[in-house]
C-alpha cells in the first residue's frame, strides 16, 4: 500500500464558493479514499488568492466526513 495526497485544485480554493469546495472534497474522498491511504490537500502550494472561507470549508468538512 502507499499513500496519495493532493487533489483539491487551487482555483477551487481561490475562486469558488465554500459549498463548491465541500462538494468537491466529498467527491474526491468518495472516489479515492474508501480504503484509506489518502491525504486530502491542495494540488500545489496555495497562493495568496486562496480564501480563508474556502480553507475553513475544506478543513471542517474533511474533519467531519473524512474519518477512517
């Protein structure tokens, strides 16, 4: 087994709504992480355009939904 990380595009974290971020995170977790071995993270180094609201949406959603 090995671990995969990333998957959340920076444009989503910078320019989309918190609801869109939660929906995307749910999709990624459902498709990639059913057996574990996945770390949800931004696809690249986060830039200044990433909003605090979207970071909160991603963090809180994963803390609630992304439990193994």
